[in-house]
C-alpha cells in the first residue's frame, strides 16, 4: 500500500508560495509551482483548487493571473492544509459488519474506534502546532546544513 502524498505536495506548494512572496507579492502560476514540486501543473491546479476551497489561497485572472496566499504563512497550520484537502479519517472499521456470532467480530469495532479516535486526536494536535512558516524556516535551515544520509 502506498502512502498518500497530497499533504506533502500541498505543504510544498504553500511553503514555496510563502518564500516567493517575500520577494514579490504578485500571484504565481501553477507552472512555476509545478517546477519546484517537479510534477505536472494539472496536479498543482487540482491541489490549489482544494486549498482555495479551504480558504488558504486565491486565484487571479487576467494579466497577473496566478495564485496567492490568503493569509500569512505563520497563520496557516498543517491542520488547515489537511482539512482543506478533505483527507478524512486515517483508519476505518470494516466496510461491512463482522459476524456477531464471533467474539472478536462482536467487540472489535468499539475497541478499535477508541484507538482510532485517539490516533486521530494526536495527529490533529500535532498538525495544528506546525505552521507553514515553521516548515519554510526548517526547510531553509536544513538547506544550509550537511546533506542527510
């Protein structure tokens, strides 16, 4: 099973936009963003659409067409990004009700619901504590240090 990278791509987009905004507040195109992420601009536009729906970016048409952050990078948390992507729950119970004649089938749903709720709460708290500005600062700081192996 492969991991979902949408949060990583969206965070990359927003951190790059925050960096570019330091030099020039004009909107940036999906083509420019795609060059940094090294993916197709269609993937970037699809992600930007979700981020716009979540209120994190806005689009502009016309001569200065492109995208811009709607608020500062220190006011956008990874939880904001996660929620904008509509990722949903990380874990789910059986798609159909297990056998109630089985002692495991009878009780596993409520047991795992408590575990999954606890995991979800922890993930949301962790994401809420990290801003795009912090990701950008850490990324720029790691660039100047020795490469990791």
